[in-house]
């Protein structure tokens, strides 16, 4: 399933404020948990994952060609509990063109390697 980025992906979903240090700069951004987006799109079940769903993953592709991958198992709040946020605002403003229209923030990561910016599409397999 391909889910192209559009601001409507965040509409009606619970917004969260998340802070993270990215390359020495403290960021406070607003966005939506990736799990909520995937569940709302029907790409991830609401029940705890099991069986074949544990082999599935989401690939996040950025406009600049950068790609990161998360297994659905690591995102499942009852299993891996990895929190990944799709943010579209930082410090109360929309993201600048070189970072937007959306970026990932993963506060549990020890470095920001998977905090992709310029998010363009989500591929769920």
C-alpha cells in the first residue's frame, strides 16, 4: 500500500508535542504518531500484532531520496513501543521548505539518523 504525504493524513488524529535534539539543535515540534496514521489508513490493525503482521514494515521515503524503514512490530504499542512522530510544525510554525512538508522525529533513538525530513510517501508492505 502506498500512502502519499498530504496534510490531510494528520486531520482528525490526536496531535502531540515532541522534543528531540537533532544535530545539536533542540527541536520542539507538533505532529501525529505514525501508528495513528497507519491505523486510520487501514494499513495497521488496531489489535496487537501477531502472525504475518509481524513481518510487515513501513518504508518512509523523502523527497531528497532518503529512506528509512520501521517494522510494524517495533511500532506496535503492545510490543516494540517505538514512538515515531510525523511532524509538520516546529516552534509553532510550518516546517521550512528544506525540511518540510513533514519530518519524522523519533525521541527514543540515540541519534537522529531516522528522523527523515522532506517526507514524501509511506510504503506499507
